[in-house]
C-alpha cells in the first residue's frame, strides 16, 4: 500500500443540493451519503462555477472558471484553456488515474490508466453484455423524458452499478505500492428520469411534498424560464403530467446511487483503503426537479441549479455533524488536492485550497465569505421577438427538447452569494437581488428597491472584486515581470 493518500471524486450529474434529510428535506433519499458526509466535513454553501455539465467539469479538473477555460457551453471541450490540469499533476506525482462513468469534459481516455465511459444512453462498444446493450438502447429510446413505468431491466444494467463495478476492477488491478486517483462519475440522476424497482415505488408521486413553486412563478421569472417550459411542452405534450413521475424517479435514482456508493465504500473498507483515501462527493450542478414548473436546467443562476452537494472525508479530516459555513466552489477541488500532496499549483489556477479548512487549521475566513458563479456564452440575450430557428441553433431532429440552447444560454450573467443575500447581474445592467432567508426560491427581486440599498452596493462591490480576481492571468508575463501568487490562492491575507 502506498504511503501517499489516494483520491476518489464521486460525482453525480444534475443533483439538487437540498433533497436529502441532511438538508432538511422530509424524505430520506440518501441515508448512506448523509452519514458519510458527517464522517468528515460537508458544506451547505458549495457552488458550481456554471450550471452546465462540461463547463463545470472542466472547472473541477483545471481549478479555473469558465470565463478563463473558454469552455462556456457543453460543446466547447476543444477550447479548454489551462496550463496543467489535475490529471497532469497527479500523473507527474506518480498516481495511477481512472475515470469510471460520465466524462463530458476536455479529458480524453488516452490520458488515463483506466477508463470506462458511460453517458445518458449508457455505454458503447462490444465489451458490454447483451443485456447491457439492450438497456442502453432503452435509455436512448426515452429521448430524455420520464419513464412512467419501472425500467424493465435489472439493477446490474444501470449505469451506477456498472460504474462502481468498473471502479472496483480498477482498484483490484492496481500495483500494490501505487497511489491512485479515481473519478467515479454517475450519469444520473440527470434525465432521462428512469429507475427500476424497488426504487420506482420508493417515493410514490402522490406522497411527495409539494414543490415550493409552480408554473405560476414563470410570469415573474422572465423569458428564459418561460421559454424552457415552452420548448418542453412543444417536445412533450404531456410535459406537466410527467412532472410528478419525473420527481419520483429522480428521488428513486438518488436512493439507487446512495446504495451503490455504499457498495463501493464497503469495498474500500474491506480492502483496508479508507484510512488513506480522500473521498470527495459532489455534483456538477442542480436540477429544477419541478420548481417553477420545470425540470432539468437551463435558464439563469437560481439556487436550485447553482448550489451543489459537497462533502469531503479522508485522513486528517475530523468529523463534524453540522455543515461548515465556508462558501466554496467546485473550482477549489484541484488546488486543494495539489496542496494536500504538496504539489505546486499550476499557473492559471483560480480556485482556492480548502486544505486548512479540511484539516482544522487556521484559514482566512474573508476568502470564504462569498461564492461566485457564471452563466452564458456571451453576446446579446435572445428574446421572444427573435426569429430563431432551433435547427440553425444546432438542435437535431431526434433531440426534441434540449434546455441548453441559444435562448437559455445567450448573454452573460454573473452571480455572487454572501450570507443570506444573492445578487445576479448581466451585461446589459439588469440586476436581481434576493434575501434568501425570506425568499429561498428567488421570487421577490429587491434590486433597486429602497430598503436593501446598502446590501446592494456591498454585493455589487463583491461581484466586481470576484470579476477582477478571475480575470485569466494566462499567459503569464514574459521575460521581465515576476507574477505574484499566494501558494493557496488566498487574497485577503495580502490586503494592505
């Protein structure tokens, strides 16, 4: 066994942060992961860098925000800009590396020692069993909708089971002295919303707690929200009727994932690997799961899409029952791992090391008092007045509903969250200000109202500070100038 720590990132795709008992949701969706989180540290103020799969995943692997990586849509993996990513750093340090599950990043399989890719239509190639191939064809046939009946295939064909099995195979074949990094990446609970028994019947639609909002909220949320509902209804005439079952399937898939994480962690325990292994659990972004009468993602930067589940257990991390109050980002994972293995942080990394927080050491609290996220690929917002052809926008005829499109992703928006307050601002000067303690689903926009004017000014300054800090430093100055950075990317301790 290596004396260097192992690292396992367990990632879900499109998991809302608040749908577990740990987050005061009334249904017990993920009991094992709730318990696992309390064996280390968990964060209730963890955020994605952008609520879209590829931009968020590139941020996790590079420690950089989408405005710097240039990967601002799900289709810009070739544009990922960085000096070295997490895989580069770990391989230079002698780590064996693997991906088991969903990739959807700039990472290519040839850069890893082991890779089994699974997506929203399952796997590919002849290495699959005939039953797995049949299940993958079933996934594809759903066209990203909710299945109103139990998935007609056994648990062993589901992607979480297959990803865990591949992860076990990778670890069992490792050289005994080799430290390893594993990205165990579930394609679920992302649509299509399907799940087999017993999970299909575990959270019946008629027993679910009501959503806090419904489609009546769309009138105040604006065009991008309204358009997302509209294109869903164009694609699926029974869009509204699907929502209760989509929610039930989503929650059932959370429990299925929870059981598979339990299976995997039990394997680590049996192999004696837990003591020297960091387990990082998170999602890339959230899902509406029925709020505002919507599913999936797409418009703007609401909490249900930007806030993510995040926990970290491992050597030297003391258990804490209650959440840590630091505001952190998916971009902080890469620099934290660099810090924990004492590897130099690559040029251009923008995230901050969480190592002192994880290890119970002093840290600059001012650096973790707010979180920042981005949205949009730039240009002007498309509106209802634009004559915009979905096919010209890249929508293929066989994909009837893609919520990430020119309408929902156009323009530029930025978000900052500090304390109970949240500010969203766009490139045309439009602002949104919410008191999340009183208005957690962001229905009452207080921007430019008289009462919170001081808060508004403070958050505008906070957003400007974040925007300036995240200006891409790459390429660094050539020849004459020495670029100054903090080893952990802290800023407040260097204020004069």
